[in-house]
C-alpha cells in the first residue's frame, strides 16, 4: 500500500511553524507496512491545493492530510478533497451539536462559520472524533482510494492518528512491521555499522538501520510478519546478537531514552537522587523533572555556577578551587559528595566544565556520581557548540547513573 502525506498551511511554507506532523506520521507508517513515497507542503491556495490533491490521489492508495479543517475561508482541505472525489458536503447535526457543546463547556458560543467544521460528504465518509478541538477529522473512501483528513494542531492530530488512523491502516495493509529500536550510548554510528556489517549485509527480514542522534545511536531492527509471535521470533535472535556484541552500551530495546531508563530504575529500587550542576545549568535536573512521577525520588537540584556557590552550597573547599580550579576531577568529586550529604540522597550527580564558546579548554567536562560506595568521576573531552557540549554532559552523567543502577 502506497501512501503520501500532504500538510496544508501557508504558515508551514513560510517556516513560521515547524512541521512536526509529517515526521510523526511518517515514523508511524513504517511499522504498519505502509510504503511512504512522498511528502509535500501546500499553502492555503485553492488551485495549488487542488493540483496536489488530484496528483496524490492518482499515484497513491492512501493520502494523509493535516491542517485546513478550521472555520475560516482559507481552510479548504475538506472541500478540496471532497470535490476531487466527486462528493458533496452536507451538515452532520450530531457533529454540530458536539461543536456547540465544546464551546459551551468553555463558556463560549460558536461563530456561524464554525458550522463548516460539521460539514462532511453524505456518503463514502467516516468521521474521526476530535475531543480536543472543534475540527473532527474524516476518512473518505472511493474507487479504491482513501483520503484521511486530520486537524493541524499536533495535540489534536496525534491522538486521532493513534486511536483511529493506525487501526484502519493496519487492517487495510493486511500485514505489519514489527520493530525493536535499540538505543546505544558509547559507540559512534560508523562503529556500530562496521561491527554489525555481517548482519546488515546478510539480512532481508529482519532488516537493520542506524540513526544518529546527539551523542548516541539508534539501531532499528524491523521484521515483516503476520502475527506478534512470528514478528518476535524473527527479531529476538538479532537483538540478542547485538547485545552480545556490544554489551552494556545497549541501554534500551524499546526506544527508551537514557533519562527514562534512570527514572524507571530509581523508582524500582526505591532510591533517591540529587544533582549539583555548573556547566549544565539545570539541564540535568530537568531531564528528571520533565517526567511525571519524578517526585518519588528527586529531592534537590542546585545550580552552583560561581565558585562561591560551590563552596557555600556544596562544601567545595577553597583549597581545591585554588589548586585544581572549578573544572577539575577534584572539584566534581567534592560537588557530588557535598550534594549527596546536603540532600541526604542515595545518589548525587555533579557536572562542571567549559562549555564555550571561548577558551582553550572548551569541551573539557567532568561528571561525577556519589553513592554510599564513594564517588566516581569521568573526564570528558567533548566537541561542538555550547548547547551540544552541555547536552552531551547531561547524557554522560545519566549514563554514569544508569550503569551504577544496573549493577545493583
């Protein structure tokens, strides 16, 4: 089954809004056994949108649309697609009632032009509910072609796609792809691909592909199968072989981020954590606090940027700073130990370094982990711009904690 994505909106063409919908849908289509050949962005222009719709319907089995379902005159997706399929729009009273109720629940009344959002083809149409907004989606099917229309806001499109579009596409495709996304920290993309070259070259089902992210590598292992059992039987031996070769640099089989792995392990072990940060400036603490449930273990986070703060809040000795400077193994060790003692936690992470952009030692960073067993310190020599160095420092600190927790 061949699919195409059309995202509608002049604001997307102008770069005023980042087009995350296309990325989200494309990523979800592959595991459903749907071949995505093209993506395009079209502005709010009737003629150009009509041309795009007709071309897409001619060359693809399924066309997925985002945007253009609002109440204004330049919201033309539904009307354009219906016309291309030769379908007339009529008012769906139950959808109009839902829209009225949506506004009333917020102490407002709909404008007259909101009625167009309750207009759909009388036949060949299935409504896709949207409890998060006023624009229902719809599925139009005719002559073997399917057009799937969804609203533009990601918070409305994503649940609609997951709840309604994915089951439809899975049923229509007749098969699906099963995937394990392994996350690797500690090896570069070229090293991963080289060391698994025999698996890449010799496999057609499953297949392997690498994706590079900041500081880490994602390895996607995909199998085409008809059942969960068959898919898992194809994937398991390859996953096991990768883990055998790479050991603990593989930290997740299910696309779980480093912070999420640490989050889960801390909760499972009933352990507590605190963070003392200099160069990362709160990014490390935020990695945990961004996740719901972190209050179960996260006790305190201190940003001690100046030397006076390191001494006053964490007990770093003046003699240590004078002799070794704030960016040193010794300072990182005292920061972590002082933070653990101050917060009374099982573990404490610390970061200190030169993030740049100026200076001869840009990229020199120390991360430390204090526990009841003592303090581990790791010296890093990172490259890139300031934001990348800070992000990498966070990842190395998380990996230090992850390895400690996994050793329990």
